[in-house]
C-alpha cells in the first residue's frame, strides 16, 4: 500500500529531517507512528500523501508516485492534519462541497459518526466550532470517505477524554482488509488497544517497526516486585504502582502490551530491543 | 476516468468556490453595482476593473498563505490543470463578465435614479461599449480601447497577478507589484544601454542626431503586430508558469 525507499528529506540545506528512510506499510492494519516532537512524523505523512517531495529516494502510495498528486490517488487518501484549515463553511456545506470528490463517501456513516461525537447541528459553521469539535467533524468526515489510506496526524490533540474513547471505537470499527490507517502521535497512551503495528521514529530514522503480535511474542510487559531480580529485564520504570518492566519473553508467556513502556524502552535501550526482532 | 481533465471535477471545483465564497461574492458585486451607479466614466470603469481585478487574481491562491489551508487545497482530488483552469476562468472570464453585468445594471439604475431625482433626461449610455467617446464640455471626441482590447489587457494583468499569488507566500499583491517594477526598471535599463550602443547617446533629443520617427512602424514594419502578438502570448505564458509552479508546490 505504501512503500518508502531510501528517502532523504530536509526543509533547509543544513539539517536533514529524514535520512535514508525506508518503510513498507500493508493494508488491513492500524499503524501507530510514534516519536518525540520534531522527529519527522508529520513530514513522513506529508511525503506519503504528496504534499512534500523527497530529495533522494522514492515513494509509492497506492501504486502511484505521490509527487504527481493524481486525483485517482488523492480520492483514496484522507489526511487529517494536526492543525485544521480555516473554512467559513457549515458542516452541511463542507459535506456538500468535498464529499463528491470521494467516490466511497457515505453520508449515513458521516451522520452516525457526528451523532456519536454529539454533534447534532450540521448547520454549525466550522469556523465557529472549538478546535476539539472541529477535529471531531474532520475525523468523522475522514472515516466516512472510506478511502484506502487514512493518515492522521495527532488526531487526539484537542479531544476531551470521552471523545478519545469514542475516537478509538470509531477507528477500530472502520478498519478492514483493504484499508490502511497511519496514526502519528506523541501521546502514546491515546492509541492503547487501537493500533496493531508500531513504528517508532528516533533521530529522523525508523528504529522500530513491528506488528503487536510479534512484540508480545518477543517481549514481556509486567509489574514486578521492587525486590525481585531478573536477568531478562531490558528496561524498567519505577512508579507508585510498582516496577514496570520490559523483559525478553523466553517462556512464551502472554502479556498486555504497554505502548508507553515500550516506547520509552526503545528510546533508552534501542539496541537491545532491536536485536530481538 | 480522465487523469488530466474531468468535467465533473471542474464542476465540483466551481461549486466549491461559489459555496465557500458566496457571502463575499454577493457583497462585492453589490458594492460594484452601487459604484457603477455613480461612476460611469470609461476611464474610471476601466481603472476599477483593473485594480479590483488584480486584487481578486492575487487572492486566487491565498490558501497557500496558511499551511493547513494549502495542504487541504492540494489534497482535493483534482488535477493541477483542473485547479488552475477553474482559477483562470474565475479570475478572467467570470470576473470580467460580472463586471460588465454590474456595469450595465449600475448604469441603468444610476441613469434612471438621476433622471428621477434631479429631473435630468439623460439617455442610458454604455460608454464602455463605444469605441468613440464625445466629450460634452469641449465637444471633442476621442478613441478609447475597444471592449476586446480591454479584455485582453485585463486578462494579461490577471495572469500576472495570479502567478504572483501562487509564487509568493503572503502579500502577493505587493510582492507582484515590486517584481513587476523591478522587471520594468531592468528592461528600461537594458533599453538605455542598447540606445547607448546603437546611437552613442542615452537621449533621442535630436542634438546629436535627428530621429524623425512618427510611429514605431517607421522603425520596423510590422512592429505593432509583433508587439501585440508578444503582449497577448504573455497571457498563456504566465498561465503555463503558474501551472508548473502549482505542480511543484510543497507545503
């Protein structure tokens, strides 16, 4: 679905934002793109959608060169940016103007999602809505486009706690074998139990890219007693609840993935973790 | 589906413009009608057409002033050619036709109201469509540009400012003006240098030589035609440059 090969990109000549980056993303998955601020997550999404052009390397999105921005490709992509455009349109008119560009758009779905987000009045003007409400409208619209590729940049920013739960439920319900979702975030907790593949960016490179089932097969996430000692521990965090540990899963024991713990573990003990995969 | 040009997508892009700008368009054309009710002098009408026109053209790609707006626009599933064609039609043909319509309506209403309020008996006179204008206070008549020539000059100005709107990020009007002035100065300087080399002087004041040129046709037969061709071929040239600029636009 998306094939990025040896891509290098920079906004200025002095600093490279992405360096020789390669990644393949398959359909039927929700990919979580994690990384600290300024690592190039948003830029990678822009490159995939054709908003920026790679200086070196090549990208194939849905079988197209995204640089060409062909409508056949664009009608199968929906990009939810972190910062939304200022449009002096009502929700109703936004749908009227932009929905016809997407051949698989479903008004029924759009209305359902809006209802779930408690947005009842489609006559509301987008520029009069709060940032969170506006984000809800765009999330609902994006999901209703039924595009093959859905790119979301920090989608939970600005959403209140109940809305984050609604967002997770909605996204989970829309994924199928033909659809690929890439969600970029630095708020890893928000994606708990949603994503099924984790990509971590560090120092402008992809340092980790694994499906959840592989991660839980190779790593064990547990809360251990502070006095307990184990040779398998790769990374641990001391919290009020106990000692959160990531260790090598030698016994095949099943554990629930803690994304935040994994993310911190990768940033701290990158070599040890990468060696296991 | 046609990758380059699709009528359905063109229609959707027009629909997008009119729905998004309905309020602003209605307000502007209302104001134009009122202006033409009181201002019917050909020179003033032409000036209004050109000035308001280039402001309109310079705002055609204003979405790129703001990154999220630019992203949203570039991701609309339509080709670059379709997006550009829609903006060319809007800034050139649509705008010109609307000016003409508001001019006609404004002139009719203005003349009618003037006759009623001040007791005049002025006939409705669309000076813009007359090639020859008679001046009532000195009984002289003079030629002014025909409507086709006005349109072509207008289209040229629009093409320059539309290119400016896509080329510059922020304050496109000012930057396009400055660029235009800088280009004119450069060409003027080049002309002076050519004169210096050709005639040995910067001036054609007759002191050093006697140049008795009545028209540019005397200097070079067919000069006017060639000049007109160059002038009008600049319109598609600027459209083409705008197209390439749009295809390589990154946000």
